[in-house]
C-alpha cells in the first residue's frame, strides 16, 4: 500500500479522465476517507473515495491551504 498523497482544502487538480461535461479541473473542498471536489467547468460537487481520487490525479495546478499540525504547544 502506498502512502497517501497530501491533499488540502483548496487544492486545484487536473484529473486523468474527463467529467461528462468535458472538464478535467477540480477544486478539493473536503478531505478525509472521501474527497469532496467541485468541477470547475460545471460546478458539480462529487464525493469520491480518497484512493480512487488520488489515482486519478494527473497534476496539481494550484495548492490550497497547508494542513495544520496541532501537535505542537
């Protein structure tokens, strides 16, 4: 099993396969076991299992918020 790709809210990614509307560019809006993403062509929101979403990433267009490590005090 490979290490998960670090995804953050606000990341804009290009996926390998096109959405039925023809768009390939998505904005990540939710990160967890599932990834919630919005198609930037038609504004459709989808919820996809994280592994499946990570396998479909072709490249990062823009990085969003960096995850905050709450371990330091």
